[in-house]
């Protein structure tokens, strides 16, 4: 099904759902030009989407608490490991997507490395491979 047809069907089903208490579903489907099974299929999928959004919001809270608990230093790998240790089964890619969507970017500090002015006087040898 082309994307523009799916969008219009989705809008029609949403309208039917809102007006379901006042009018017959069968009649509204006939007037709007969609099949009745399409509406009921949309309704089942909408319930599944709501459940998925609810589970994901709980996951967002868990990720946020782990992120701020590490003083904003943990990235997606460490947060995934921490969540798995806490008993939450989640993939690294989902954690990465949620962190990106909600703006959780880890803050890292560069390791201090002293600048060597004269490498030839130190423990380094001259590059003979050239």
C-alpha cells in the first residue's frame, strides 16, 4: 500500500474511532470508503502501539536514571550493561536510539598526556622505516 493511502486510511480510522459512540462503524466505513476489517486491524495495531510506547517510556526513565547516576559519563554500551545487570533485557541499539532521541550525550574528558618537545632525547628511537 502506498504511503499516502496508508496515511489517509489512518486518519479515517482515527475519525471513526472518535465518532464510534455516535455512529455505526459499518456505516462510517462505507461513507469514508474503507473496509471494516481495515478499521478493526488499525484498532488492534493502535493498542499494540500504546503498549509499546508505555514500555518504552519506562525504559527511558531507567536509561535516564542510569545516565544521570553516572554523572552523564556513561555511553550506550555501559548503560546497556547496567540495565542488563538490573534485569532489564534491552539491546544496545535501542539504548542508543533512545539516548539520541532524548539528548543524553556522554561527557568525556581527554586523558592527560604530557607534550614531549624533543622526542629524540626521550625513550623514543629515530624512525628508520622511511
